[in-house]
């Protein structure tokens, strides 16, 4: 699930007790993408292989 990080989302997070701002949320997102980049790449390869399998 992808979320849109906008000012309204950040404001709701802060209202619900989370001590975050836009820059912090962006960094959390980037860190998670970097940490799981191998898994993401494997998923892309798997999806490509599935498409190629059905094209034959």
C-alpha cells in the first residue's frame, strides 16, 4: 500500500501523538526502501518471469 505524504497526513499523525514531520516521514520511507531493495528487486524479477511464462 502506498500512502501520499502531504501536510494533511502529517498533521493527522501529529494529532494522534506521533512526533514526526514531513522530512522524518520521508526519511523513514527511504530507509525502508533501501533496507528492502533486494526483496523489491526479487519481486520485480518474479513478476517479469510470470509475464514471460504466460506470453509463450
